[in-house]
């Protein structure tokens, strides 16, 4: 009988402790509940910052081809048909094309992979792709055939000659852009654009290499 009484006493004590704890918890929630949003994150487990690495990669990739500089130039191109004296007599032709074209350079950000981006605390390190010529084209509104000169017996213009002159114009404009360091300018501008973009994600330092 004594043992049964002791067990009943223990049960009553435990029940009393549970009730008191419940009341105290209720009072604590009522009084200090406003602090829970602050205390919760401090007590909870915080994920590592490196999980933002893929986010940075995906954000950069969405920028696609980042054209950071455009070169515009006008050039005259003369193209002349060849052949022997008979060919020149019956099909000889010379065309002069005044061509205006645009060259765009930048970096293809779609080439950036997860291994190219590393995150350490508030610092992001990015391996940028090499700058490249993204497009070279003629401005059709400003490009025209300036002159066509035919041999005395040529009655059929050669449109292929005009097309070859146009292609040569694109090559000359792109070569001029390269000579004027368009790729170096594209690289600097791309670095500035990427650095500005990544800092909007909350990072303090962006290292590019």
C-alpha cells in the first residue's frame, strides 16, 4: 500500500509541474512574444552562404550575351571582275560600294558554369569568359552602291560582285574595330556591368579574373 501511495504522489507532482510549466509558457508568450521573431533566427540553424553560388550563376546566365560596346564605321569598297582581255571585254565590271556597318563586342555569359563562380562570405569570385565579337553587320539604310562601271560589251550586271564588295566591307569594319581595341573595351565594360549586377544581390566585393 505504501508503494502505491508513493506512486500516486509522484504522479500528482509531475502533473503539477506540467500545469505550472504550461502557465509559465503562456505568460512568457504573452509578455515576450514580440521577441520571438528575433530570437528564433538566432537559435535556429543558419544555412551556409555558399548556397547563393548557384543563384549568382543563374542570374548572370540570364543576362545572356552581354554586348558592352559597339563600333560603327563607313568604308568605301571597290570590287572589279577579273579574267583575260576577252572576259573583261564582254563581262568586265567595277563596283564601288559605300558601306556603313556595326560591330558589337562583349562576353557570352551563357558559358559561365557553377565552377566559374565561388562565394566566400560577402565576396564573390567569377571567371569571366574571354571577350569576343558578337556580331558584325551592315547598316542597310546607310549602305549603297555608289557606282557601277561596265565594259563596252557587258549588258548583264554581276550582282555577285556587289555581294563580294559588301562582304569585304564587313571584314574591313571588323578589322578596324579590332585595331581600335574593341575587345579590351568590351572586357572592361563587361566587368563593370557584372560587378554592378552582383552587388545588387547583397555582396560587398566582386572579384573578376
